[in-house]
């Protein structure tokens, strides 16, 4: 459940602010993803043209493309998490009641939080080691700031799924309280 899908009883000033923040975040994610994809396509195409026409290419293009693929994958995963459209096997929900589906969704969301949390932790360790060992890219730049998208992305995914899990549990508790 995204902030914009909140129930009418959660409206008010804080609900409006949260919906606005969610729209801004969605727009920034879409913009960043578009910039990365267009830059990847442009750089790869230019690299192909230079290799075929001039017999040489841009020395740093392959490293930059690898980084852009990493960023596109993480930003794309974050964008998929905002709308809860990650891959899933959805056989069980066809046989469950609405309450069962809500409970199952909460459990799956909490499991996703755990997995994303573990991935955030280990990717943070990876970035820290890269910084400690002084790994470089483009001949003289430290690579760790470019790799920092990994833990940041997984933290954001865990955050979003924790909100979704809490939303599912709150909806489930409201459902049980109502006659």
C-alpha cells in the first residue's frame, strides 16, 4: 500500500503531506531512472559508433556502463517496491479468504523486510571494505560512493515493505474489530 492509497480516515494535514512527499519521491525515482537509462543507451551507442567508425572508443565508457547498470537495477528495484510489483508466486492467495490473504501479505512483506535488511547490511559491509581498500574507478576516483546505492536502495526497499506490512496488519486488526 502506497501513501497515496491510504483510506479516507487517514486524511488531514499529515496525510496530505505524506501523499505529496510520496509523489515527489516517485517523480524523483522516475526521473533518476530515465536519466540513467537514456545515459546508458546514449553512451553505449556512442561507444559502438566510435569503435566501428574511428576504430577506438571511450576509455572509461565500459566502467561507466557497468556502474549505470548497477544503479538502474537498484533504482528499478526501489521503483518496483513502491508499487509492490516485484516478482511473486501467487498460487496460495486464490484459495485463501480475504483475511488469509491480508495475513499472508503481511508475512510476505515482513519476510521481504528481513531479506532487504540483510542485503542492506552486507552491501554496507561491501561498500565499507571497498572504501577501506581504496578501490578506484576511472583511474583515480574512489568507487565506494558509486557503490553506496546498494545499501541505500535496500534500506529504502525494507522501509517501504515495513510500511506495507504495518498497513496490512492495521487493516487486518480493523477488520477483526468491526462486526
